[in-house]
């Protein structure tokens, strides 16, 4: 008799996975995080985002994994690389990084059918003080949200904690994009909002898998999508930062599937 928890879907459409499924998410998440560790030293002034993406593409192939983004709705790259006022979904290309540029690199891999999705901030050269502070507040906001993950809490608790931290530092939360469920699919319910009210939204259950990926702006929260139908930028041209982890709800709290194997969170600032 198989005594594992039976997988089911909640009334909110959220898949609840079995305990044995955590191992698949660990492997996919670890590879995605390892690739972000490895690309870090290449983030330098004069480097192109296209070269960074080429490195990531090869790393995914060398690991025997699959990129979740190549071919996704016509997208042609193994990463999204969002520089300065690009909020998310920046397309790698020939533009060279300049000293002080900040950038988010977002990678999603598929390992044995499981999706590992994570992103991290990097700095080309030396960031100015405002940019450094934005990166730190965004990273801390992510973990304020993660700390709310445990059975019985709500998705509103996650968003409220993130919003409270970012706005407490006079920064704004992007509301046009959100986290999402994942597992054996790239995107699934729920939408994980990075703002909200305590005690609202679906209730967290052991076995739920999803991303938390707040985007925080130095200026106003509004965004617009450029003519390429991918690149989202801040309307006021203010700097934006983002961190993303894939999370599983455990019996007593949470497991982060995409922690850096090397303990790196700001690779270019870690020396």
C-alpha cells in the first residue's frame, strides 16, 4: 500500500503534490541555481547579454537538461536578462553592459519533467548606493514573503509581508507581474501576488509548489511592455530589481528549491 499523501487540486485550482515529488523539484531547482552561480563571474562591463545567454544555453545542454523558455510562446533564449529599468522579460542581445549596470538573470530548466525557476540580481562593475540599496531591499522583501510560507497561512500573507517591507523603504511593488505555481508545468495556479492583505487569498497546504519573485522599483510601480511584446520597463525609467525562488510548502514551513549551491546571492558583490 502506498501511504504517500494523495495528490489533489484545491478548489482554487492549486495542485498539491506528493512528498516524493519534492526530490524532482530539488534537482531542477539546484541546476537552475548552479547555472546562476556559474554565470556570475561573466557579468562584467563590456560583456553582452547575448554572450551571457549563450553561456547559459550551453550550461543547460551540458547538464542534459532542457530550457523551459526556448520555444515558449516563440521566445528564443535560455534566459531573460533585464538591465536597469527593465522590470522583467528582457531579451538577451548585442548591447554591452556598462559599469554600474544592474541586471536580473532569470533561468528556468526542466529536469526529468520538473521545472526549476529562479532569478537573481547582478552588478556589472560597481553599483551606486541607490542601486545597491534597491537590490538589498528586494532580496530582503523576497525573504519576508518566504517566511510567511507554512500550512494554514494565506497567499495574502506572502504579498502583505513583501509589500510592507518594500514600501517601508519608500520603494514600490510592481503589480503587473506575479509569481506562479509550477511543478511538472511552467505556469499554473495560483497567481502569487507580491502585495495584498493579511489573511486573504487561498490557504497554503503542504505539497504546494510555486515561485515568489517580487519586482521592486525605486520610483513608481507602473510598467509598460515594449513593441517586442516581451520587454517590460518602468514607465518612469526608474531602476527595478527582482529576485525569484521556487518554493515548496512542507508540514512545518517551507523548502527553497533554488538556493545558491555556493551561497551566492549578489555574485559580483561577494568578494
